[in-house]
């Protein structure tokens, strides 16, 4: 039976694209990811293509400063605008597209984040989303008065309580709390404003928030957990889940695993959208697409490529780049593992070809082809319940968003698997999610993630 | 001798204006301060009038929830968009005007704030400013896992170290660190990127920032300290100081006090702009201006007025509003103090008239009159070195900004005391401030506020 409904599409933005050599392309906008204009162009192209949302990744430190031979300085990724400022700036410039920013729960205060995302929800008329992450690197810890990152369990527990507080603050004001009665002089009904009085292990937050209930009720929450705990929390509380599955069977298993956990939380399966990453290289012919891909691969600096490779197989920088590796590397390749060695042998790869595999990989599935071929893959995944749609991790911005919108989106629309017009003005409605009922409106309200995490921990 | 140069003007925005009854005016935009459009209209009007900057105040909690009789619910001030999101959203919609947001050093991390303001500086092309404040109320503490606010010295010491870290992070990348050499593959020169490695009493921050040196070098820092410590820090490090002097002699004394401290830090006096608040009610005739003022005063809700008054003279809500106070209040007025009692007697005020004085006061000088009369006052203050310009605390937004821009600004321009065109594209240049030299550029760099505070403490 053919799957009904439409797939959902997000555009993920990082620097000038997810490809490490994107900045070296002749058409790359200047200034790297400090150029707001290039994000604006990409967001406009995504909105023209009726995408559900744009999404901004983030990290809180410069990376790789101690890498040998200056590989970090050969990448544009160490310079990034802070994502909440970027989605705020995009809000009045766009009309229908969702605006999702990454923010970490590890070094933030829930009151600040709840308020910022609520503010963006007002400024955008109901299009704000928060990609909730924890910060795992020591480099990040060192920018926040710590010497090492906290362990996984601590970060996750703090993150769960953080979500609970944010959700609670977003419920502070009832939908109809603001009267604004100029005659009587009553601006709001104080009985419809609720203190949270949260007292937990990590936070004590009284509330209420200084922003009223937002156009979406609560902004969208995006998560990316692959772990058991992450899947449980997503099933109970997330609106959108990003994954990096690059293979359909693995994607189907993840999809079934997360969706299968939703019933026990009283959530219908379509209350959560699972969007694997997808990096498309589209051409009018397969050859054009392949050339696009190969051109970018050739631009990977050997130092950057060997640096990425060294984390897998050790330092091979003394070897020639363009001779078959099986002939020259021999025993030194053993640490690469059987899977990598099988590929090297089967395809008779050179060192350059091998680092191109590693340096450009972001975990997403890469699809190279015509619009029809790319749509085939997307439709196959969608109809097999491997995905509710895709998070497009474009190799180059804004160029690859523009060509995807011009070539692939019309093909998806022709097949009836993607919208031709926005259904609504809020991200929540366009994603087809249920409305966000307040905990004070009589229903069950949103689940306590802290309790879910505790129960999952006790069960495992 | 007539003072040369031009005055500087900022528009301060809070809710729908600084007057507590602004939301009850028939022309008030809906939704209070959650309506981004009304800030956009006001910012456009300010930019048309060639203002240097718009400025957003802030606080981090709902106030007055335990006030008797629901006065808080009769004000629009408990609902406010978070200011950094607002200035980010205004950035691409405006071209020349500076964008200043308040952010507290008490419950924030310097890495986050340094990055957000640096990002806004990029998005706006060099127009970002940070109004640095500390948070003093218990209500705010309770939203950030504390039960009571820290004492003044602690907050000030933390705030001083916070500024030092932020300034340090803004210097992370040299002006010419980004090479972006597509041929060689070098994106930046790693020798021109500096770790801060700050280790202080309140913060340990490694750096570098993940944003390059900004168009302004460093965003503008605004302060508002009236205390001895505040004056010393401002003299040493602030770009702009806001004050609330409502009387010219007091303003002159403050001006001389702060400016007189600058020489010992090697700063010329015009490297810091002192802008007292000014609330103008302008009309084509004095009567029209007076009517504007009186209409708004009449809209003050008695509960709001009596609430404001009760903090000065106790609860008088059982008394009739419109009979002379000297006749009905008698001994109960004693706690108001001699100054208030003198006014009550001299002007034979009723209770309503008295609360109108208190409820509408924000500490700024209120000037009611024609464009010429208001310009007279402004010019007098400017030429007497009581002010380098003014922070316009408009009673109603956007209406009072529009009428000020249409009536008063052309008069100031005619007199040659205010610009007719922007001089430059950055806030720093429009304010006539010296360029922000990096600490790594060979010069002295920016002062350590922590050291200044310690020296001031030792001296006093």
C-alpha cells in the first residue's frame, strides 16, 4: 500500500555547506559563515521550494587548534554566527518557513533559552524551533569555567530537566491570559498566569516567563538522540528527530524503534517527524551531477583530508597521494579495520581517494544523480517508513539549495509526495503536529522528561 | 564660547513606551511589547530622524505579582521580548542606526554574550551595542536557581570581570586573520588567532571566540553607573553612559565627575558619550503638547497610581482621589518626606495628581512644549556640558518617536546641533568614538575593569 501524506523537508545549514571544501569553490560567498547574506539567500531558496524549515547547527568552541600542520586553518568551520541571532534576523525577512536554532543545555540557563525561543516565535509569527543538544567536548567546557566536559549521564540528566523547565515556562501564560481591556484598565488576568516553582537537581526556577504563550503554544523541539535514552526521550517528547542514517535498513530500524515507543506515552506516531540527513548532488544528467561532486572532492586540501584520515588510520602523510594504497601502505593500514580495508582493496583506492571518503562524510546519505534519481531514493525511504522526510545537509550553500529547489522539488511535487503550497503559517501546523496543549488546560500536558529518563534508566 | 560638534541621540524602548498608561492610549499597537512591528516602526522613525541608536531595556522576571489589588496586571510591562532577538531581527531591516540591547552579567556566561553581540555586529554591518547591567532583584534570582540576589559588591565585581572576558574574546581574531585564499587552501592565519586563557575569580575562559573580529572591532559598550565605582569604570571603559538626571546642575556635576576621571586612563573626553534621559511631549503649540501629556496622565489607572505611591507614602487607597490632599490626609502624609509635602502644599495637589507624578516618572527630565521649546532645553544642556546628547525615553511608542522626528529633529538640524546625514555606516563611527584597537595590535588595548575596580576600592 502506498504511503499517503507528504514528506517534510528541512535545510540544514553549517558554514558554507556541509562539505569541508565548500569555501574553496569559485562560487562560494565571501567571509564564510560570518556572511549573513548567504544564509538569507539559502533560506529564501528553501522558502521558494516550500521547505518546512531551515536549521542551524552549532558548537561552542574553536576546534582542532592543536591538530598537526594547521588543518583547522584550512577549514571555514571555526567561524560561525550564533544561531539564535541568525534565526531572529531571518524571521522578519521570511514568511512561512520554520526557523530552528541549535542551543546547548550544558552551559545555558533554561529561563534565557525559553525566553529567546518564545521571542523568536512572536517575531516570526509561530515559526521558531529549538534543536536541543548537550555539549560533549573539553574545548567547549574550557570556555565555560570548566576544565573537562561532564560525563554522558550528567549531561543527559541536566538536559532532560532543562527541557522540563523550558516546557513549563512556555506554559506560564494561558492562551487567553491577555485581556488588553483599554476601558477597564486590565492588561492581563493574573489568575491565568502561573508560577512554575520548579525545584530539581540541576535547576530551581520560579517563573512565570516574561513572554506570553506563543503563536505555536510552544516552539518546536528538535532532538537527535541515537542512544537508548535518546530514543526514549524523543518518543515521549520530541516534535522532530534528526538522524544520520546513511543506509535504508538501518534507517527503518531506527524509525520503527523510536515510533514503537510512542504509544506508551499516549502519542500518535505522526506527532513526531523523523528526518534523516541527505546530501544531494543533482544535475540535469547523471554525468553533470557526478562532475559537481567530483569537482568539490578535488578541492579537499590534502592536509585537511589526511587530518580527517589520521583519526581513523594514523598518520599517512609521508605516502604519495595518487598510488594504489594496497601497494604502498601494507601493514600500516591495519588499524583502519576490516570494513575500510575491504573497500580499499575492492575499489583499489589511492590515498587521495580514501581521504576524500572520510573528509567529506557527515554521516548523511549522499545521493548523486538526476532529479528523478534523487526523488526515487527519497520516495523509497519515505514509502518504506525509513523517514518522514529529510534534513537536507547541502554540500554547498546557497548553491545546492537553489539547484535542489529548482530540479528535485518539482519532481517530488509531480509525484504528489511533497506540498505545492504551505498549509498554514506556523511551523507546528506545516509539520502536521498536534497543537501544544498547556499543562494548565485540563489535559495531561507535556511529559516530564526527567521522569521518563529515570524510568528508562530503571528499566535498562 | 559655543560648543562645537553635534549632539548624539538614542531612542530608548520599553514596552509601548516609558509611560505606564501608554498601552491604554487609543492609538497603541496591540499585544504590548510582544508586537515586534511596533519596535520596527519606531526604529524606522528613529532612522529617518538620523538617530544614532535604538536601545532596549530589560529585566529577567515578572514584577509585582504580590502587589495588592492586581496593579501589575494593569500594566503591560510584564511582557517583553528578549532584546537580543529584537536587535537581531531589526538588523537586516535597518541600515545606519545602532542597535543596543541590555543583557545582564549576573546570570549569563561571557562566551555566550560576546558571541551573540559579535554576531549581531556582523549581521548589522557594525551597529551592535551591549548595555551592560547587573541584576539586583530577588525575583530575578529566583529564575536562576538562587533564592536571593547577590550583594552589590559581588555583582559589580562579577560584572567587571565579565566585561574583561568579553573584551578579550572580541580581540581573539586579528583584523587581518582571515586570508580566505582559495588557491592555497588557507582560510585563516592561525598565528593571528589568540587564546584568551582568562583565569579569574568568577570565570575561566580559554577562547578564542568562534566569531572573527567584528566590523566595529568591538561592539559598543553602554553603562549606567551612578555610584563611585560605576563612574570610575565608565570613565575607564564605557563608550556610552546613560543617566537619569532630571535637573541641569545635577547633570553637569555628573558629567564633570565622569569626564574628569578619563585623563588618568589616557582617554580623551570625547571617547565617551554621556546621554541623560529625556521624555519629550511635543506639540505644534504648547497647549497641544500639554494636552498630549495630560491625556496620558488621565489614563493612569488609580490602582497603578496608588500602587506606585504606596511605595513612597504608604497605602492611601481609602481616600477620595480628587480632593486636596492637605485637607484630607493630614498626618498620614508624613512619611512622604519634606520635599514631597512641600510640592503637595504649594500646588495644592489632589491624591490623583500626586500619584500621576509618581506613576509616570522614570527619572528622566520631562519636557512639554513646542519643537522650539524642547530644542531650547536640549541645546542648553548640550552647550552647558551637562550632556553629549540624549537618550529619548519616549512616553509612547512609536507615536512619540514619530512626532519627535517630524517636529524637534528638523529644529535641532536648523540650529546646527544635530546631523542631517549619517557620517558613516558603523555605530562607533557615527558616535565619533576612536577605533577599537586590539590588545594584540601593539597598543595598550582596552583596560582591565577588574583592576580598575580593585584600585578604586583600595583608594576609597
